[in-house]
C-alpha cells in the first residue's frame, strides 16, 4: 500500500516551509531512516527522513512552499528492494571497511573517495543543494577532508564559471539564464531560506509600529572587570568571559524594571511574560538565526557563555534544532562584531523589543568637567510602539546603560 509522506510539525508558530531539495527521486527505493528531503523555514533547515521502506513517488517540487501536514510524496511499501540495492549495500560496506584500514595503505585517490563519502552535515547540505561533485572538491581539512569553506568555495567558483560562460558572445540565449545582454548584471533566484527571512522581516515591519531609541554607554568598567577576571574565569569554567553575557544580564535587569518590554501583542490582547528567554542573534553563511537562552535570569555568567558558544558553533554547522529557536521574549543583537557603529534593528516578531549592540570606539566625553577618551558603545532599542511608550523605552535603555557602566548592579557570580 502507499504510505503518505507529510510535512511534520517542526516548531511553535511555524505553519509552512520550503522544500528546498529532494535527496531521493521518484522511483528510488528508500529504506526507513533514509533522508528524503530538506525542509527550510524562516528559522533553520532540517532533513526529513523516511518512516518506512519502499519505492518513492514525489508530489511536491523542489523550491515549492509547503504547509505543515501537506502530503509531498508517497512510499509504496509493498515493493521490495531490487537485487541491485543489495549489491549496492555490499559495495557500501566494502567501502566502509576500506575506510577503516590503516591510512598508510590508502592511495591518495582512495582517501579522497572515502572522505567524500563521509561529509559533515553542513558540507553535505551545500553539496546537495548546489549539485556539486565531492570528488572534484579539494579538501583542506585533516587527511584531505572537505570542510564547509571548501564546499562554499567550490560553489562560488562554479557560479563564476557559469557567469563567464553566459558572457560568451556565442551564447545568444544568455539573458534567459539571468545574464543581462550587456553583461552588467546577473539575475539569480534567492535561496529558500533567504526568501523566508525576507518575508519575516517585511511582515514585522508591516505589522508592528517599530520605533528606535538610542543611547551610549561607557565600556571602561566592564572592560576592566573582564580583563581582571578573565584568567580565573577561564581556569574555573573552561570558557572565555565575553561581553554578550553582561548585556544579557543587563537586559534581564531592564526587563524586570520595565516589564512591558518583555511582552507581546496577540490579536487584541497583550501577553505579559514573567520569564526571561533571551534570543541571541547569530549570523551564518545561510542567514541570520536567533537561538534562545532559556531562563537567562537563572543562569550564571559561565552558563551563558557556554550556551552562547555552543549556539554559535551549531549555527555555523547547521545543527540548531527548532526548539532552540522558538519562544523567546526579547532579543539581543551584536552588530559590533561586524564593525557596525549604529543601526536600527528590526523586531524579531512577535517580540516587542530588541537591543542592538555596536562597535566599541574610543571617543572623547566629558567626565567630571574634563574631556577624557573612553571606550564608548552606541546602544539601540527598537520596540513596538503599539505596546510600549517612549518613556518606557528610554527607561529600559538607561537601565541597561547603568548596569554596563556599573557592573556591580548586576548579579555577578565570578
């Protein structure tokens, strides 16, 4: 009988996604547990596996937007694996046995073939979506392993080659492939994840009454405290003490002072959150994601730094789970790591507030009637003016400033 393959529920408030790539094609025999396709949402991408064995018949196309519960394929479990599949499995086992042999017995070509068959999830996703041949990618990792940077470089080089071909005079139909007639521009389709991010940002702009207020803070005290405590902190906790944990703690103190910033509008109601799940914006090659630090008020500085470091690694490798990205009450975004001096961050809807950190710059300021050069940072709070008044927003930002300029106002535990 035919078993329907449906889009599973993948997280709170997520109603649809984009089927970005099929890993199996119509007519393929699949085993239970085989990855069928990659589903992308405005949060992350995830691989969906088969729940039963049989012959696959796809219904949805690559790049198509699909809703939760929608049938995208069927699997005929009455059909058995063809004889060739058994031979293929034996061949695979033989290859894996070779991979376990001592390295000195492998030729360079054998080693490259084996490594190409054991790609990391992040590399495999790029190779699949960009239709790359792993055997043609030069690996720069240990033992010639293909890294994510190698895969991205291969994809970029292929795009460059395709562009050069499309610019050739003999290619009369170059405009159909996206190249303008005069070669001055190239049109290419946005990735599914980027399209979803774009839609989410536009929705936030069109739904909320977003306003931004600014202030600046003197980073001298935090810098000194961090420098004085760094060695002992690392020795005790095995992780560096960064600036983000200070701003998360300062945001929690400000949210306690101005609770309305920790809420959200839902239809005609206002939801007041009495917990502090803080989103931390992380930039990746595939787009911006916002993993959530749960109950940030209850976590130590060391706990926060470990969790932030773990999020950063898993975000770059594409290993974040949907539950890591849902249910936040407030967000902190650090554009300063990219050199941004000031910006107006967009709300992570349906949240009502987002704090923007920026680059630390030495600037002259007045201190006790004298001009001094201090490490200064501009702060920006974007907020939903439908729920939050200007007075409340300014009060929130001043509280953050006070906590950073006098860290003793924070619950220091190191």
